[in-house]
C-alpha cells in the first residue's frame, strides 16, 4: 500500500499563485453556492463527454460519525497534517477541523461522480493534460481555444469544488483509456487530493497555501498521484464508488461540504433543464443522501420553469405557435452568419401568480451549445403583458458568445475584452443578439396585448378633429401613401429599390408631397422624414435604423438632420423628394417609412 501524505508547496523565489486564488474566483458570483456548484460541475462533466455516450452525473452526500468519521480522518491524514496548521491556514468558522475529535459531530462529504466521460487522462505533469488542468493549473483558457462547443473557457470552473469545501480540500479519482495516459499507455487510474489554502508561514518557511495529498516525491517538495491499484484502494478507503478499468470518468470528493442534494436538485433544474430535456444530447442526474436515492430533477413539474420550457420547445421547433400569445422564429442573419432561434410566450394569469416565476417575468433564457441556461436576461422596462422567452444560439456564434462570458458564465457581454482576440464580427454578433432579443420580446408583448375598443374609438375621433395638425405616418414599399381623409398626400415617383453602394447595397427612391383636395388650409409648414428600418424575421427593428439622406431641389427648406426637411407646403406645389440610405450588408432586408407632419 502506498504511503500517502500531504505536501505543502513552498513559495518559489519568483512567487506564484496562492492556494486562495483557486477558491476565491467564484465566491463572489452573486449566486447561491448550490447554483454555482450545479452549473460548473455538470458543465465540466458535459465538456468531458466521450463520443455519443450519454453523460451521467451522480451527486452523493454522506454524513460520517463515530468510527466511519475516524477512519476517514485517518485515511486523509487530516490530523495532524491540517489541524497542526489550523491557525496559519485561517479557514472559515465552524470547519470540521474544530470538531475533528468529536465522534458525534457529523462530517459531511459530497461525491460528484460522472460516467460517459473520458476521465482525467494525459501525463500528470504536462500542462495540456486534463489531470493537470483540473488540479494543478488556474486560469488556463486552453479549453476555449481547443474544445468547440465547450461550456468553460477560463479555467476557473474547478474552483467551484474547493470553494464549496469549508476546509478548501478535494480529492479526485479518475479512470481513463490507458492509451491516453501519457505514460507509455500503462496507467488507467489516478487519485490525488488537493488543498487550496491561504499563503502562510509555518516553522520559519513560507508556503503558497497549495497542498497535495498523494505520493511524496523530490524530498517532500512535490507529490504525484496514486495510480492504478493504489488509486482504487485509496478511493475505496475514502468512500468513492469503486470503478472498474472500463468505467471511465471522474469522481470528485468535496470534504466538509455544506450543500445538500435537495438544494442541488433545484439548482440543476434551474440551469440545466434544456439539456435534461434534450433527447439528442441527454443528461442523466442521480441524487443520493446517505445512500438513499432522491427524486431526480424534473423541470417540467416546476411551475416557474414551464413557460420557459414552452418557449424552448418553440425555439427548437418541437412545437409550433398556437395563437397570438406565442411566437417563434430566427433572428435575422448578420453578415450571412446565423444568430439563433427564439420562442416567446405570454404567461397565463394563474401561472404568473407563482412566486418563483414572478421574479423571472420579462426575462429570456439564454442558451448555447452546452445547453445550460447562461442567464435569465432581463429585457428592462415594463411590459403590457407578463411574458418570457428562450433563445438557442446558433453553433455559428457559439465561440463568440463563449468568449464574451465572464468567468462565472452568466451573461453575454459585448464589452468583453476577450472579444478583441476574435474578428470584428464577434462583438457585433453579441451586441446584435442582446439588442434584438430585448426589442423582440418588447414588440411581441405589445402586439399580443389586446386593444381597448373604447380607447381606439376616442383616438380615431381625436385624429379626425385634429387632422390638420397631426399626420399619421405613412409606411410604404407598396402603397402610394395617404388616405382620402388625410390633409396631406404622399405618392411615390420612384418606389424604394436596391442600388449598389461601396461593395454593399443601399435603398433609394423618390416621392412627392401635396395638400389633399379637401384640406381645410391653403398653406401649412411640415416636416418630411424618411426612415429605413432593418426588417428582421421577428419584425421591424426600430432601434437599428439606417441613416438616410433626404433632399429636394424644389423647396427651400431647413435641415433638421440628415433625414428630415422642414418647409412650407402650399396648395399649388407638389415638391419632389429624393432619398438614399447609407450602405448596408447585402443580406439585410429593409423597409422604408415616410413621415409627414405639421411643425
């Protein structure tokens, strides 16, 4: 049997990362510990999926007392290795080290064991190996560059394990393909413990706070993992579920963990329901408390999640809209790049009364390739109806979105400095997705809101009485503009059409403005304005209008801006106006609106 021991890293002459750097990264995430753990742990397992095999993740919480506790403490050598430095380590209050000699005081352990994954293969001391990346490195973003469709991208996700241990200590036990071991294909299993403590001084020596529990080497200055049979025996003593040589995957143990499985189940449902419900990707989660199986995650039974699931089903075309209270479609392409698909829904009054859902009204569940909810993004403002949405990003933009996320992976930030590493299109994509989703859900809510018949009649009466003062906007690519009751008429001479412009395209056209025959005045001062709006599949974006130059050789008007002219219109004149938009990409669809109103 191997002689395992703790090895504390002495501070190098040139410094280096301290142990607390591994635990502090996600502590200020603004989420409950169970939520952070559920998000990051399953993401790490999903990123390690082996081929088409379904990923299974088991969470087992075990409470030790009496002899079982004493045996675990001895197997991990918590006493005296950690208790002897307890003062220097400056751990949080009420850790297991304070009651380590009390057999009646429980010690809680959380095991996270995944299957259908490839395990921590690779040579242990090589930076590119999965073993090294999980246990020995921090802030390694190689996964973002190498793993297409991965969830992680910063290399900080591992800190979720140590930060959920009151004594910042974890153990990893993994089985993998021997041909990927990095050591002449001889090894198939490894086990090693890690502690991430504060930097400290002990017996006159400075230490980084990083410590490893394994086979001591190099005169006690480093540690190596236990391998093969020694790893299996060590894992068994610590209570891991034994693995055979063919049961590949990774098991992690969080020592002295305060998160229970009921809390984990709710968080898994909150953030992982898209993957749980995706038959193609699949995710099987099992939960156990002291050996007793618990009810698995069942997001469809959650009243606060059902509206988002309905929107997701619309986005992935699992269902179709069945009325004005639902809508589905794709965001318009940006420079021939697909952005993704959305589903919007009005939440029924009785459902909106749910306390959990009330906090999520007016938000859109953002989802990309790993099928975790990145964020329930609030669109801001007040909506006329309670609405929610879901957005599934296209695989074409997954890398852009991944790079825009902070270390906590909880938003798509168009200001992220990491987007500078990518083409200019990346930042434009992130900006467009955020803006179009917010605009889209607002527009959907307004269109779905029923009109008040009495209010509609009052507005029409007011328009008739003040028709000479207010002119309703006339929108066109098809009609001549105006109606028989309008005091001003608009007629297109050259209908809006596409013209070439600087390797792109532009919209141009011309129209005449005149007083109607039944107008009650012979002269009126008016302002003429032309809008060129981007037509998205889900509607017209009022926020993304294209600049338009409007001009006329027949009036002496005053420019308000590059898109408006003010002048005196009399009964004998029918001035001609020409307009041309700024250049825009050839895959955009636009709509022209002509506005004429008295000023």
